[in-house]
C-alpha cells in the first residue's frame, strides 16, 4: 500500500514506501521552518488592537497576534515531534503541518487586510 500526500506549496510528494529519502524529508523540514520563520517575522511587525468578543462564558479580550504566535509555536512543536517518528506517522504529521502553515498564512493575510 502506497499513500501519497500532495502539498500545495513546494510540489513535494511524500509516500510511505522506501522511495522517500531522508533528503526529501530534510527539504520539507527546511521549507516548513522557513515558512514558519517568515510568519514569525511578519507577526513581530504586526500591531493589531485586541478586540472584545462575547463567548458563552462571558466577554473575553481576543488578541489575534498572540493567537497566531501561539499557533506558530504549536506547529514548531509538531515539527519537533515529526523528526522522531517513523515513515507513515511522519507523513501524516507533515500533512498536518503543511495544512496548518497554509491556514496560518491565510489568517495572517486576513489580519493584515483588516488592519
């Protein structure tokens, strides 16, 4: 059984067969790290006011920049864990990381256009 994941960014394909090399994994890791660093750099320069939002539990102050920073750190931790996993598990985590980074980039663009 050969499972493949297509990533929208750097057209890389991961499979759990023996054909996937450590070089491809390292290239993906470097790409993910570069994208996360770019997100982090853009978040440092971003100054967005906090907003008051109403939840079921009551009013809450929402800081979008802090929320995005926490999520970037969470994705970094996923990458750290992925480095220690075997093939099928690593491929699943890489797919999750790629999706998460795409969503973070979209969220940042949304915040920038709203600011």
